[in-house]
């Protein structure tokens, strides 16, 4: 067989493979972290969609290179959805095609909740300012869900926001689909008695939970004269959230909570072990007294193998506090590191595996874990450079201005949030029941998350309007408290398929910009010339071989 026939066969085979590949919708994911493979949870949910879902993506037109990458990744993901279920209709929209001024466009998009991103694009040795709307809208004909396609954590650069967005893309879309199609919502309840967080202070958290769950409020005191009815009502909720209680729980109330958990209920506790008058701190010459906040739950948590120590953690890795400096028109608001506001990166656990930014704690106490029938997992902890302040004692605002002495912060990490799960033994197992009307059970499977900061789930307010949970209006910093709490609720209520999708870890390899900038002229020449030399060499070898045969 001569060379001409072999070459023709190769050409025919190549054209044949190319034509066949155009008709087949099949991909092979060769990445080491299955970057282009949908999770089983995603595939299962996409297959179940019965109604048509329209997805409008506002990433089209003349985009900066990083946003073009985000647009391509979004298109690839949505095409994967369409290949599984043709009920998905995808449309990429350039919002600047309409005959609107920039101001009118921004105003119109903002009315739908789509805030713009302002990008400085360096291109052809010129600087150009661009406005991007990295948003998508999911619509099933009855309702819509708005999705941000970028993801920002404290301190992230513009490039890192895009990378985070790509990593979270599957989660964000599947989360939107789940919200759009979730017709039967699981119930959960916030306890409103015992001086817990006011509705205004947990407003943003409530709003986020209502996207997934039927959220109710429950007053322990309402059924004080009929405790059995209290327990019967509680058992209808798979999860109770108790945020920042300030009043003592009686023995009868602890018994009801005990039996609630033994009957399969789960609880998310957010508790301040130390009480500090914040108003006094900022008004009374910057001094406040830190005292023990006794709500009568020491034995309850001890039975779980948990103990919140009566101490304050002072952490070198901390969030800033803004302090006014000067008087009158000369007043300046200066941020200082405030060791009483520890920042923590969540632990890599089944609840928060990846993609969660720093958490913001305020006047937090360390948690000890003790031997018990429960399994304990630390969810968040301090850094390895802390002090512990005994209580009662004084908190002095002026200490924020003083320089920190690292040698004084010599204690190792202490946990701030702990998950306990397993077979729970009743606190009243070998004791007389304080409520005779309730038939006592001695053990049952239960889950509990304890966070030793009562303010952790509370949002700030401005003009009596709630701000987003995790946002600090004084420093303009944004923390990941809400993501952490939402993942915790999903896990406690057994809807952790959402966290499985969110925990998918993909690795995006980037050029080392420093090496690229430092590359010499000869390096670029070598990169361009090497392929050309290889082609010339290959052509010479083939020509010489043809002459020989």
C-alpha cells in the first residue's frame, strides 16, 4: 500500500470521525477533579423537572476576558442540563442592546435586584471602564428566581470573584431550580420566648430560610399550663432554632427540649455565655463590664458532652472595629483590630466542605467537648494565637488603639461551633420526670449544633431596616455567617443534597502573572518559533521518506 493511499485513508477517517462527533452529544471529563461532571444530586434533580424552565443569562456582548470565561462556563453547564432534560430553555442576553441610557439601564436592572459590577478592562494599552450584570433569572411561568453568577468573600480580588463564581456555578443554578420547584416545604421554628433575638435582628436570615422552608415562630410560655401540648406541637417541627436567649430555662422547659430531641427533633443553638452592655461600651467612656449570662442550660449541654466556658476569647486574627477619632468637623472614623471580634475560617466538614469565607464572631466563648454518647465535630474555631479573659472583668474600648503584643497571645485554637450527633441519652434518665403528663423516653437519635455567639445570626439595621446578615456597615466588610448558618440548617433538617452540590471542589489553573510579566522578549520568541521549527522538521522528514520509497 503506497503512501498516497495511506494519507487518503487517514483523511477519510479524520473527516468521518469529525462528522460523527457533530451528531453525538457525549463528553469525556479528563480533569482530575471531575470539573465538568455534574454531581449525582444535580443529575437526579434535573431529570425530575416536568415543567418548562426558562433561564435568561445577562452575560453576552463585549465582555472582559474573565467574564467571557464565566459566560462560557455558564453556557457549558446549562447545555449539560439541556442534554439531560429538554425542558430547559436558555437565552443569553446583552442588556446593552436596548435603546436606554446607561443611567436608565442601571436603574431598570436595579429595580429587578440586579446590581452592576464596575470593571476596569486593560486592553490594547488602553484603560476602559465597563459595566457588567453577572446575573441569571430562572422562570417557570409562575414565579422567578434571581441568581448572582459571581461569588465574593472578604478580601477577594475581581479575578477571585469570578473563580469563586465558576466554582459555585452548579450549586447556584441547582439551588435556584430547587427553590423554583419546591412546592412542599419542610417546617422549622424559631423560639420567640426567653428573650431571644428580635424579628428585626434575624429578618435577613428568616428571609433566606423562607426560600426553602416553612418558617414558624414558637412561644414556649404560651403552653405553660399544658406542657404535653407544647411537646406535641414541637415534635411537628424537625428543627428548632434558638437564637440569643437571655432568660433562664426552667427544669420543665429543659425536660420538654430533652424529650423533643429524643423524639427525633434537632436544635440549632446560638448562645452568649457572656453578657456585655454594648451601649455602655460606646457611651460610658468606652468601658463595659462582662458578666456571666446564666440561662440554666449547663447541665443540658453537659449531658451532650459540651461545655461553654465562662471566658472571653481574644484573638489576634480578628475583625476591625471603627472608632471615632477627633471632634466636630475634624472627626475621623478609623478601623482598629478588635481582638474581641475573632474571624474564623470554617472547618472542612460534611456541612462546610469548601467555598465558605471568613466568619465573624463577637464576644465569643470557647467550647469544651467531653466524653459522651454523642459524636462531636468542630465546625469553626479560633486561630492559634489567642488569649482567654476571665469573667467577670472589664472590657475597655481603648485597648483597641494599643498595639498588640503577639507573645501574649500564646494559647492554641479553641472551638466556637460544634456539631453533636448520635444516640442521645436523656438528661432525666435516672431522675424523676418534672412533668408527669409526658411519658418519658430515655434515648433517641438526635443532632445539635451549638454556636457560642448569640449575635452570630443577627443582622445589623439602618433606619430600622435590616441589612444583609454578615454585612458590617461600619467597615463595609462582608462575612459568610449566613452561608454557614444556611448549610447548618440544611444539614440538621436532612436536606444536605444542597450542601453536597455546594461542596463540589474544582480547581481552575491560572497563569502565574508575575512570571508572565517577567518573561523576557526571547521567551516569547521561543514560544512562537518552536512550533514552526517542529512543523518544518516534520515536513522535511516526510518529504525525505517519500523520495526514498
